[in-house]
């Protein structure tokens, strides 16, 4: 009514602005049709007024109206899951805000300028929020920086600074940068409390809650609880606020981390019931809360509570893996950690219960590993599908429905499923729309499954069963799955006997911190090779202790299998099992696990099973194509001299919100060159009988466009061995990089697009391969910081989808001579032993390099890992 009255009294130029307010009022009530009608009024009236050539003040009012019209349009599009429309409208809102600001002149009131700057700040915040909602976190980062720069350069009032900081804190939380999220949340709170003298308010309570969650995500449980207790004491001063600031899901999670199991269970019980009413049985927010309720009951240690916990955990896990909840499995904030907690507690409970159920849980452990990379892989697959006739339109429709469902669900419940809707009638209408969309989406998914099974398995994998795993194993093969959690390490060993799976399970009582320390101790000796000619001494006692605690209890069961397939996660993904010692340190030469069996890694059991099921095309007819020694800085005057060291640690996680936006091209030019990879590729060419002039693409010629052109010509599909001797990057290594990638030669395009030289996961999915081997030399894709595990899994599954069968990758920065010997001897053995598996050829090469006194340290003979299909 107030805005209607203001519109009646306003002059012609100001009427559209109040029409935009009326559209906003309607959108807040979820009356989108009415809101759209008012938005059309805004556009029509602005067009009419602009045709009259209004004076500067009138034009300013029209720009402000269009800014607000686009702002509201962006909100509506975001709610409906139309991410691209939401982002485009937000960008246009910013454009109009800037146009309005340009109309201000020195004789105008400073207050007018402050209002216009506020409009621009709101537009930048909307752009940040629309990008964050779409999961485009790197672009959201850039938008946020624009918002920060405006606030600082224009000295906006303190209230704006508080909003900037909390927007940044929430973005950092979504990105998993919890320490930065904590610091920014503290700054936002300090502005409210110290500068605005705010003591009790809902927004202050929300920001204290955000701070508590950032602390909890870092494991600072007591500090997180303290923040909640201080918030409660403040909010108790106003009863209505006290009721609104229970934040039950977040509160329960923090109680759980502090060992207050009964209080945590009480909170999660409430959340389960409320979310069940709001979202329906089986919804992600319901099963997630059920799982945490189960965790709280299990950790309480009471027998009666444990019995109830096991049932809740089982129901939760089945709901989490159900395809209908696949859209919630992105690595967003603490969601991935909550999944790990639920699943690891379930497996711990099954282990204590005994019986066959814990053996079947190996599929769930594999699903958990795969979910870490699933969103990036799915998004890249969707884009790659555009080139597949018949698939593109089905996928586009399915994605549109997915996004609308997600938008509706986000409006209903928010991130944790708060189960609060201000308008029950609207909520019912939205639930009906979700149900309708889900039915239509299931029909589409059925068509995709039937017509394009490979795509469906890539983007929506289901946990493999023990029977399926056993059927995939050969007579001499053993699958070993290692899944660490906070309180122990779960180990499964599976083999096939008489066409039936046979499995054993062991839970090692090695907590997460102890395991990480042991792995770091061993990796330090390997990684020292990147900074000195001679590696640090190897700690055989730690290598044997790991073997004794993790694998020795299953040794009798595993002894009759010589080819091991290893699926490891967490700290164990950062260490090749080959370096474990099966004998205690003593005067005799150490016994390495490598001497007992050949070893290959698999990014996920499900992906490996897909490889096994693929029918082989005709054998490739040509030996090799390789790209190496890329030129990352075209202006570099000379190649570096000194020890050949392959190591990249760009890690551009930005230290503070207030730093400048990094220059993408400058960062790319700083990537360390790899001149020594020429020798390795030349050695490969000699081993395989390839033509170096034709088959090696080196230096400035090693570009992304050359790889894609080779693919388009069909040449790539004729090659048996494909090698990339370059650095592997992970999301965040460069600004705006959101997927794994290989760094290729700069062409000058990076000055306009810092990612232009990269061969991304999306590119990999578009390739057509028939290769036995894809060699990623110098990628360090199993890097010790753990980020490489996600990169390796995503790249590996991408190459498998493209038609590659096996990857040869490095665990750490390698010494060039030994690396050359390892790759050449592996392929020479494979070529001369037609009955050998790939892992046997790699093992033979590693043992021969190990036998040379100069290369006896595992830093020289153990850096390469075979990933994927072990058989020919």
C-alpha cells in the first residue's frame, strides 16, 4: 500500500521506480505472475519516458528503476533455478546502477551519490549471490572482489562493510576455506557491534551462527559452542528473537562435535520431523538429519541408543545414495564432511555388529569417494554432451528441470533444510510443482539411460554390489579398498573364487591425525628430492607400521593374488602402497610390498567396473603421440639451468578478501617450465619406434588447439600411447579455474582469458580415444596436500569416458633420469611381453630401477602409479 501510494504521488520519471518496488513486494510473496506484470510496467514506462529525452535527474531515476527491475528479475530466475537468466539479469542490474552513478555531478547532493553507490553495491551483491547459487564459485569470487573494491574506494558506510564481509564469509565457507570464513565473519560482527552498536538483532544472530559453523568446520568445537552460548545469552533479551535463533540443525551439529550427544539428538530429532513435513520422506534434508541423529545416538555408547542408531544410519545412507538426491552431493561447505561422518559411522557400526553387511558396504565406501568429484564431472559431461547427436536436447531439458527443482527446494528450506516457510500456501504450491517436475525428469532420465548408458553411468553412478565387484575380478586379482575416517581405517579385500566373490574386512584403530602424520613422514623423504639432489632417509619403521596395522591382518587371505587393484581415499590416496614394507627394519634388506604383488590404482570401483565392461574397439594402429615442454611464458628469455625438478605448487587460494585480483596471464607465465621432459618423450619415441618429428609436439607447438585439432582429425583415436608431459592443475590453482586441467603452451590468448591455454576436464570428455596408455608425466596428481586426489579422480574418469583405458601418473615431483627410465622400461616390457598385464610391466620397471644402487631409494622408483584398467 505504501509503494502504491508513493507511485500515485510520484512524477512520471519516478513512477517506474515504485513499480519495481511493487514487483519486489509481489516476488517476496512468491506471486511471480503479479511480479512479472509489474516488471513489464517498469520496462514499458521507462521506454516511454526515454523517448521524451528526459533531463539528467529524470534519466537517473529511469536507470535506477531498470536496476531494480533487473535485480528482482534475477531473484525470481534464481528461485526457479534458471541460473543463466539470474546471472544475466544481475549483470544488467549492475550495468544500470553504473549508468545511474554516471549521472551524478559535483553540484548534486553527496547523499544522492551515496544512494547511487548503495544501488551499485546491492547490484554487485546480487551478482555474487546469483553466481554462488549456480555453484560458479570462482566467478562469484570475482564479483565479490568488485563489491569489496567499491566499498573501500568509495568509503561506503559501516553497514555496507558488514554486508561485504558476511557475503565473503559465506562464499569462503562454500569454497571450503573455513579459516578465511571465520576471519571475515568476525569482521562483519565487529562492524555491527562496535561501529553500529548493535546488540540484539536477527542479522547479528545469523552472523554469529555463521562464525560458529566456520569454527566447527575447522574442528574448533569448543569455540563454536562458545559462540552459540554467547548468542543465546544475548538473544534471550528478546523472546521473539530467542525463538527465531534456535538454528537447530547447526546447533545439533556443534553439540555433536562437542560430545553432547543427547542434546544433539534432541535437535536432530526435531529437524527430521520438521523436514519430513516440509519436504517429504526420503528427501535429502530428511535423510541427512536422520544420519546425524544416528551418529549422535551411536556415539552416545548406550546399547539401546546404538540399536536405534544402526537403523537410522542404514536408512540415511540408502537415501543419500538414491538418484533423487544426487543434486545435493556437491562439495559445498560442510556437506561432504557430513556425508563422510554419516557413512563412516554406519560402517563402524556394521563392523561392530559383524556379519556380511559390512562386506557389502564396500560399495558405499566407493560411492563416497566418487561423490567428491561428481559435480565437476557431471557439469563437464553435460557441456560435452552438446556434441553428441540426440543426447544434447535430452540433457538440456533434464538440466533445466534439475535447476528449477533445486531453486524451489532452496527457497523452501535453505542450505540445511530449516523447514521454515513464511507462506504455507505457497509452500504447498511449490511442493506440487516439485513433484510434477520430478516425474517428468524421471521419464527423461529413463530415455537417457536407454539411449546413452555411458553418459548416465558417468553422471549418476550407483554403488557397486559385492557380486558385481567379484564378477569383474580376474583369477589372479585382488581388490583392496582403504577408507580412513576420523576414528580408524576401514580395509576391504575382495577376490573371486569359483566365480563367486569372497571378501574380508578389517578395521584398523589408527585415527585420522595419526595416519596423516605417518603418511606425511614418508612423503617428506620423497618430496625432499624436489629441493635437493639426494632424498632424505626413508623411514622404514613407519612404512612397516602402516603395513602391520592396515594390511597384515588380511595377509593370509591376500597371499595367493599377485595383481592388486587399490582404491584408496583420504591420507592413503597420497601414498603408493608399493613403499610399504612387509618386514620389520633390521640388518637384512627391506621387503617391499611391491616385491609381493603388482599394484594399480582405481579412481573408483564403479569407474573400473565400467572399463571392464566396455567392449574393446579394434586395436590402435599407431604407436605414440605426445605433447611436452610447453612454453608457459612466451617472453621467457632462457630456460632455467640446474637440477631438473618437476614441481608445481601454484595454489592461488587467495589470502584475504582485500587483496587485488591476480593477473591470470601473469600467473600462467609463472608456471615453472619443463625442458627436461623433451628427453623423456624422445626416449619414449625410441622405445615405441615412433617418429619424433611427427609424433612429438614440443615447446610452443604443444597447445590446447593442437590437441583438439588432432582429435577432430581422428588421429588421436589411432594412437596406442598418448602422453602429456606437463603440469596438472586443480580447481583454484588459477583464478576462475573450477575443474582439473592440463597446462599447455601459452598463445597470447591468456591475456584476455587466463584459462585459454588449459586442456580442461570438459575438453578431455570431448576427446575420442582408443589408447592403451595415457601418460601424465609431471602432473603430480596424487599431491600430498590431498587436493590431487580429486584432480586425479576427475581426470582419470574423464579419460576413461573418452576411451582411454589406463593412466600412468606421478605421486610427487620426479627426478628426470629415473623418470625417463621408468616410463621407457615400463613400455618396453609391455611391448616385449604380450602376456603381461600393465601393472606387471610397471612393477618390472620399478624393480629394475630399484636394483640400481643410485636409485634404491623409493623416491626414484615409486613415483609412478598405474590408474585404471590393469589388463590389456
